[in-house]
């Protein structure tokens, strides 16, 4: 897997290559590029780039003192686009909604279109179900305990715990990959803790989301009808907020639409890419 260095540290990424439209697909907490493993092969002619951001599933720790808060992570993503000299990117997010913040940070010059797939928005950073985790991580030894507990089937697959992310059962080998780095490395746990506890006040979050009104470029909002973490009304509100926003809802899916309905999501993304490239 190639790595690119940004001011925060080294970022691993996957690049499918090709001359097609550039699609950058981001992941959730504490996941990695494998979140999109079912969708990427179905994206027709696109050059897909999938960074593993320092949300806890990354394999090399960031430099000490790096800002790994929500806003800091958006800066890292913008630095990644700049380091690879990417232009007119279609930026896709799922679960973690932080990529929206490249707009609020004034770093969206390389983003030509945006797709928000069942993700955090407004003041839903993090969703209520995850907030106890953020509080527990603040306690001494809390991050280590959280990572250890995520080795259990109860927390991975329980219908009131991580299992609410999808109707489908997320494979254990994915959880092993996502939580393995933090299990093995104190420095990765440090990074995970910095992100999980780095959410600003509600007023700041709402101000950041309001900045999406300035993103007058193609935008698609894809929401899951059965989502238990991302309120259904947020999809409609985002589509209304974005000047060129449009909402599509997906049946039979929860937050991880790439896991529950990969074929339908790929169909939607292919249609959006075909339309935006035709307009360009």
C-alpha cells in the first residue's frame, strides 16, 4: 500500500489508478479503506483513492502534537488531496462526516463534487450511541479498555452496540483490522483518543455545517431509510442546505450502506459521476 507524507504524518492509501474521474472515498471511526471493498469494484471507470485517515484504524501513528480533532482531521484530508495534487475530486464520505469540514476550513478548492452517505452532520458529532465511548475514553486507561472490549462479539455485533451500524453482520476480520492497530500500539491509542475526544461545542458544529451553503457545486446526499445513528431528517436538511444538493434514500440499509446495499450505492454513485462529468 502506498504512503504519502503530510504535515501530520504518513497516510496510507489505495489508488486504483486510471484516467477516469477521481473519487476520494473516506471512512468512519475507527475504520479504513476496506469499508468500501464491496463498492469500489462496481464504480465504472473511476479512479478511486481511499486514504486511511488517523481515526484509530491507521497503522502508523501521527506526529506528536498533531491536531486530530474533527477540524484537524479535515485539515489532514485537505493536505492529503494537496500532497497527491488531486483536482476536481468527487469527495465521498460515510459514517464520519468530517470531510464536510474542508468547506468550513476554506480548503475545498480541490473538491469538484461531494457525496454525503449516511454520515454525521449538524450537531450529531458523534451520534448519541457513541457518546458514552467518548466519555469512557477520557478516563485513565479508558482507551485501552475500549479497544480490549471491542474484541468481544457482544460489542462488535450487539444490536444496541456496534451492530446497529448495519443489517449485515460486519465480518470479524474487518473488526480485527480496524481495532488491531490500537490494540498493539500505545501511540495509535493516543491518536484514537485525541480524535474521539476532539469534538467541539454544538455551536461550532452547527456553524461548520452552515458553511455548506457556500459549496455551490454538485452535491448528492444518500441516506439510509433504517438508520439508527444518523437521523433521517438530516438527509433532507443537508440536501436543502447544499445549493445543488439532491437527496436519495436507500431502503434496506443502516449507516453502513456500503455494507448493506453496495450494488445500489454503486448504481447511485455511477449515475452521479456520469451526470457531473457530462456537465463538466
